C-alpha cells in the first residue's frame, strides 16, 4: 500500500458517513441504549475488516499467512488510556460530538490496520519493519524523525518524548496516536 492509498478504504468512508448520520439523528432524538450498542457493534465489525486489510497487505509481502481467529476482535477491543473503543465512541455520542466521533473512528481504523500488518508479518516470518510518515508539514515532531527507520520485527519504535510502539497507532500516549497518519511496512 502506498501513501496515496493509505486510509482510503470504502469501509472507512462508510463509517464516517454513518457517524455523521447517527449524530445528526441523535441531535433530533436521543437514541436509546440498544441503538447505541447496535451502532457500536457495527463500527467494531467494520474495524475488524480494516484489521484484515492490514493482514492482507502484510501477507502480500511475507507470503500466505493463515488468519488467526479472534486476533481482529482482540485488536479492536484493545484498551487505550484506560478506555475501550466502545467506551470512547459512547462518550462522543453522549456529547453529540461528531468531530470527536470521527477522530475516534479514524484513529482506531489506523491502529487496527497497522496492528494487522504487524501481527501477520510476525507470523509470516518477517524480520524487520519500517516506519513511514506522510512526509508533509502535518507530521508531528515525535514521528517526523522516525521516517524510514528500520527495526527488528519484535523491536519497538521510540519517540523522543519517551513513548514507544511496535507500529504506528500503538503508542501508550494518546497524543502520539490521535490523528496519526503513519504506517508500517515489513521486510521478510
């Protein structure tokens, strides 16, 4: 996947459109808990597809890697800053915050994609991974100097603020994950 294609999946655009519609409708009539849960279930299902895209992209580099059932849902259910994707989503819905909801969706899709790449690469026998940025004026300082850095498949990337991640979107500090557009590639 090249940077022009990165994060341009139809599924991501559908989630974004559905989020806009959901918040618009919620402003007219507050949804009940069951409707919110159903919307979150839908978003999590689509994020599993995004994870699978990452898996497939890594698979093209390292060869056929059998998909491990449950890894996609484990990626989506990861707790970040003490909250699950669902909890962060419900907060934005409760606040009727469309921009916040879109940010949560984009950030999670980005993380799930890179998680899929990394996990498939490890199983497929990749030995190294490389960090890529969009290489433009919007790249945050803590990621800019990581452009092109190559590390072992089991080694972390480190930022100068002391944070580390196995792949873009996998940092411990939310400020290093939110709105990140970096991606990882692998070497067999």
